[in-house]
C-alpha cells in the first residue's frame, strides 16, 4: 500500500526523534527504497535540520492557511491536522511532522506531476497513399527499407510515385537503412522524404528536422561515384561517402551541418552566400535565411551527443536547451522570468533521464525553478 505524504512525514519525524517502532521502520525502509528521490528527500530531512529548528519553523507558520494549502494538494480525513499531531505526539514531533509534511508535499508534487513527461523512444510512421500514417515496427532499431517495406505495406498502398515519407513525432527517434545501404538516424519531430529506389546517376533525400547520416559509397558501371544529396531549408549537401549531422528544424533560425568523417560540399538555397563551401572533419556550416553562410571549427561531439543517448550543452542559452528537451520529452514550456532565457547551460544530461532528474539537474545548472503541470513546464 502506498503511503501518503502525511504518513511518511509521521514516520520520518519519529525516526528523527528516535522513537520509530519496528513496524514503522519497515514501512519507512520500503518507501525509501522505492525511489531514489524518496531516499534523497529522507536524507535531506534527517540531516539538515534539528527538531528545535523545526519547532521554531512550525510555529512561525500561518497554520490555517498552511492546512488549506495542504488540503488542496492531498486529501486528509483529519479535521484539524496540526492540533491532532500535537495531541498525539507532543510539540517536538508535531513540529517535525509539520515541517517534514510540507517539504514532502512540495517535492512529491513535482514527482507526481512529472510522470506526465517521459523520455522519447524508437517510433516513427510512414505515410500511405490515402494520406493516413502507418506505424513502423518499434522492436527494431533499424528499419531496412529494401527488406521490410513490402511486409508492412502489403495491404496498405504507399503514396503515389513511390516517394516514401517517414516521420518521427515529438518524443520519437528512428533509424533507417536506405535502399543504397546508407544509414540515417532521425531525431525527434523530423521527416525524411526519399524514393523507394534511387536514380543511378544521383541519390537525393529531403530532410525536415535533424538526422545523422552515414552514406554508403556507390559507383556506376564506369567507375564514377554516385553522389548523395541532402536537401533542407537553407542548404543542399553533396556527399560521396561520409558521416555528418544535419539540423534543419523549420522553427529554428539556422540550418547547421556538422561533418564527422570524409568531405561534403554545401550549396545554398536562399542565403546571401553564392559560392559553395567545402567542409572537412570537425567543421560546421551555419546557414540563416538572408544572411551569409559561414563555417567554423567545432568539437563535434556535442552536436552528435543525441546519437549516443545524451544531451551535451556548451554555453547554450536555457531557451535553446528547453527547445531541444521539449522535442524529446514532448512537453510545452513557458518562461515566467524572461531573463532566464539567456542563462548559459553547461553539462551533459542522459537522454533517458526521468523528468524528475532532468529538472533537478537543470535547476542546479540555471538556478531557476521548474514548475511541472502535467505536460507543461513553467520556468521562473
């Protein structure tokens, strides 16, 4: 049976004062071991305060206002909580219990509401001829177009013209083996458009969102290499055989291509730059509508951290951080304090961290409060 915050606060208070029964010890141990967050709360409550401080703190509270706030967060079947605690335990443990109760309520509220926000997973869909979408298998990390496509579309005709459209939702990612053997890993909220079979003279795909490409080298009968093109918002990337990352979300200001291996040629669709740019490993091309495109040397590990199940932030504004996290965890956010948008964030966050751990880490890094209400996060 799950313990209520009131029951937990009673147990912790008794533990703190050295009067916890064996049965209570068993209950408390079970609660502590059920969650890392529970253990962290327990340690903070028993280690950081003395009961004398709790007494002073409890009697400084506007009791009736506090009880009403507690009732709004959790249902109590006790008509006068504060006085019942005093009657049952005495002033010292009553104060400890009240102090523990409201710390627990505050923290468990975050734990409870953050359950609506979870990390993403491997999932994607393919668009059919009638405009409907068919979910792709989730048990496989790679979806081999040549081998698997006919199996899942035998009773569902594809979109006319044999053009395939595979999309990931917010909170999704997917890996695809293209007809030529090239591997593509789609990040969240991304779409890849490509033919069921590539032309013999060139291979072309269109990207909306973000993807990591590992392009196979293919030659024609005459020995010439078959080029591979990636078209996106502000760039057309030409490659022969290489590894690179492209981020081209429509809501972002820029299209960014980061090269890992090999060499790529960047042509620009609508920027002020007219000449193509050649990238070498550890270089990045940044294109913004109406502005000159430029390249720069980068530590490319932060740009591809998502392919290794991490987020890596290097002096990145909190607003940008929240945009990336929202795509993966599928939540909305709002800055109550506008100044926090520009706070720089440094560090690495596991891509599959719980929402509870995620916002605790961000709070420490930014000195901001993250208030979770179902699938919306408010920052102040």
